C-alpha cells in the first residue's frame, strides 16, 4: 500500500487537521441529535482526507519499452503495385499493407522507418517507436497518381535508404538493423538506371543490415491496374478505369523475380514471394527482441487506487447530511413563525392603552 496524494501532504494536513479537530471538539461538547450530527460531519472530513491521500496498491510488470532493433521499410508505390494479381484479384499494395502491419507486430518495441518510391523516393516516416504510425501509414498508402508516373526503377530509393541508414548508424552503431524491401521488381524506367534487369547495386548497404527480406508481389501472368487521379473514387479497390497501354488496351504488369532475387543478394537478405497474406514471423525468427533489448525488460510500475470505499462512505454521509438539512429547514421556518407570533402577542400585551380610552365621561 502506498499513498499517491492528490495534494501535497503538508497542504492536506493544514486543511483537514484543524477541521477534524474542530468537529471532534463539537462531538464532545454536544449531546443527543446534535452530537450525532457532528459525528457524521467528522466522518465526512475523515473520508475526504482519505480520498486526498489517495491510497493505492502498486503492481510491477515487466514491460518491453524499446529495443535496439531498427526496421527499414522500403515500399514501392509505382502504378504497377496496383496490379490486381495478389490473393485472387486484390491489388499488390494490399499485400504490402498487410505485411507491414504484421512485421510491425512481430517486432514490438522496435524503431521503424518508412521510405517509399514512385517517380521519386521520399522518407515517409522518420525513425520512430510508434507502431501506430506505421499502421496508420500502411492503412492509407496509395499508388502514385497515374498522370505523374515515370515508370519503375528499383534503385530509385537507393540514396534515400543510404542516407537513412547512415544517420541511424551514427546515432546507434550498436543497433540491429533490418531492411524489408516491398516491390514487384519491375524496372521499366531508363532515366535513372538501365531499364530491364540492370539497376544500380545496393551491395554497399549489405554489411549495414543484420537481416530482413526482399518481398515480391505479383505473378508471372500479371494483372491490370486501376488508374488513380488522387481522389478516393480512383485507384485500387475502386471501379476506376484500368490503365491502358499505347495500343489502348489495359496494360498488364508482371512481377520480375530475377530483379528481386538480385536485390536480395546485394542486401544479403532472403527473398520471399508474397501472393497471399500469410504469416511473416519466419522473416524475423532469427531476431530475438529479448536478447537485443537496449534496456532489457524494465520494470513498469502501475497503481490501482483503492480509495473508492472512502468515496462511497463520503457519498452516503453527504446524502444523510443533505437529508437532515432538508428536514431542518421546515422545522426552523415553523419555529421562527411561532417565535415571531409569540413576540407579537407579547408586544401587544405590553403596549399601554391610549390616554382616556374607556374612561367614563
């Protein structure tokens, strides 16, 4: 048992000790009903003091607050990620959403960074321990606007990822870093890299990561993609028109497993093909959060307040006090009326008769 105190102890003593002392003195000096009233008021003050002291029972839990694991999500948002060849007709990005949330849940207490790329690469979420922020981003991620599409380029996020990892390395060189690259492997843009199966190597980043995976979405048969203009009525999951090719026919996007496996080799992580929202815990099985916890499992003390019995007693005593006061008002009024009437009668008897009144002529 401990006292959490709603006010400083000295202030509680200054307020309640004189009042309780006065009430007890009145109890001793009173008799009958008046004594009962002051006993009740003493109980009200004592109950209020107990509530102010706020007794509580401490409970200590072992809670993992943070670990030194850092997860880097690199997410492909190009138009091809809207292709509907994931899990029986759903968009590839829906698989990305499910897997990001699952990986976050599989690594509680870690730090998370999100880098997305389409026509350009940007860091969407700076490193944070807030897993809810990752879920929120995953739940709202969209493909790039179709009119702005500049094709797919696997190496487009290379610089952004390099900058983020180097910054993390400076802050905590001892931390464990995992990278998850979520893409369909298409490499169709020739402006920043050679289109096809050639792209700038990620090999220099490989030694900086302790694990992770390249996660590939889509099928060799491919799928069509809904157009997206930035509004909620378009994009995957809607009835928006399909993106068409130069011949006016709906375009077909096919995932490129060769590119994804090459990328996995450069990063030194495994490759996994994701066509259904299956379990992802196997991707982090070799990472024991308990072992890499920066602060270990720290004791987290919570308190369960137990002043509620005093609050119940206080409420009952106040109700009793209010009831007595409501009964006292009519009695006092009647008493005052009787006293007033008696004084008037007494005054009328004492008033002298006017001179000569009633005397014979």
